[in-house]
């Protein structure tokens, strides 16, 4: 049954939606008394938007009084062309977070069962829970990867959706291509599989993408974002790719009208692949330098395939966000990514990561 936006709002109540969309990291950053703040908390691209995107934003500001029209269709067609799908399979949203929320509502409303890992990006499970879903949580493996075998074993005739974040947030792990492909081939015949690929752009080889399954007609949904490597986090734009019936269903649950400037910026950024390549190279350099410093200092971390690193804080440093903030370094400070004594640290500029590594050595006293 297709649930319309009006029906879903009536069922779940606006209060539940508001609660589901609140995020701890949206709380205002404490003022820093002296010096500049090193902001490595939210997996942002420190380079900002591409020059082409900035110019598109400047040009578009003059017609900000108009609703977005032709550009919306142009963006859908551009994404479809690049991804090898049809335009009606493209679902735009204010960040991929809104597309995940659409999926959470579409598949989780009134007791829908969703299988997901217990330490992963929680936008979809959290939203789905707010509308009455039942979340079946599966622990990660000892290496902080999704346990695909265990997840597959939890899929039953009552499963409405299976959620996989690859690379995973917050652990920054990437699934082996063969394992993910085998999982998608098997499980998508029993339930839709949604693969969140917000950070896959940081991998030079996009053959790990699950989009190929969608092209082959499998029951697979893929979400992507312009918030990370494209540097448009503040513009709030992302997209999903889905089989046509699911795409139509998700669009019925879209909560907002797209932002005129964000659509223009996304189009410009898609037309600037050199910027994406440079951002990937800079991230890799800063990440490898940071991880090398952690290794030299004896600080444990999980090898990263993204623009953040999962670092072991330990029982003595569970207040690591507050400790680093005293040194003018802002890392993620909400509790969900510190469970088990680990912290997620985003990759900033090369100099910012060198300063952060020095601060961590002081905190850990190595």
C-alpha cells in the first residue's frame, strides 16, 4: 500500500517527526575562549564547495524568490545519466538524511521490521522507531564491519527492509565487494536492501557500489549525499536510487520542497569532477598523516575508508570530546559514537590533523 504524505503525518503525529529529526550534534557549539576552533566533528569537507558550486550559488541568489523548477528535473536527469538509471528512479532529498527518513517511514510505519547493525548511522533506524518500527539490531564483527551473515539470518518473511551503511559510520569500515554483492543478491530476493553510500566517494574505486544491482532490476536502494566530498553539508541535498515502485513510494513521503540554491550547487558540483578528485586526494593525505601519527603514538584506531577515523578512547578518556574542546578542537560529542570507549574524529586539513594528533598524544600521555 502506498502511504501518502498526509496519511503518514496523520498517523505518526507531527511531534514524533520533530523528535525523530532532532540530532544531538545540531546543538550549538560551545564558545571557545581563545584562538580558532578546529572543527572536526561532523565529517565535513574542509575545502568547502567547489568553485563552480560557489559561483552557481552566487548566480542563483538573485532569483531566490522563485521556486526551483527546471533545475530540479535537470538534476534528476544528470544523476540518472551518471548512475546509469532512469530519472524516475532518482529520489531527491534535503541531504541523504531525508531520503533515509522517507525509507524509515515507508518501511517502518506501524510495526514494520527493519534489520540493521547496532553501531551504524542511526538516521533511518531512529526515524523508523519514531513511527512505530521494530528494529532488529545485529552486532558488528570484531573488526567493526557489518556482520552480513548474521544480518541475512535475521531476515524473515516479516522483514520490511534491511539497512547497510557502506562504508560504515562511525567505524569507517568498508565491506569486501564480493561479500556485499553476495549479500545483496541473496537478501534482496527476500526483502528490500538499502545501502547507504554517503562516504563511498572517498574510495577511488566505485565498483563497490550497490547501484549495479539496481541496474539489474534487483530490490536494492542506494542513497548518496552532496554533504561530504562535494562540500555542500550546509546546503542540504542528497539523493536515493531505487526501483521505480519504491522511488514513487518514497517521493510520496518527501517532507520539503527542494532548495533552489542547493539544486544549482549540486548540478555545478557534478560538473566539476576535478574538485571531487582533489578533495579525495587531500583527504587521503590528511587521513594517512593522522593515522600514521596515531600508530606512532600507540593509539588504537580502526583503518579508515572515509573522511573520519574511529579512535579508541578507553575508560580513562571517555570525556575525550570535552578534553579536546579545552584545546580548541571540536570532535563529535554526543554519546552514541562513544559507546564502547571509542570516538569518531573527522578529517580536516593536513595542519588540523597534525595539531589534533599532537593534542591526542598529550591527552593519552604517550
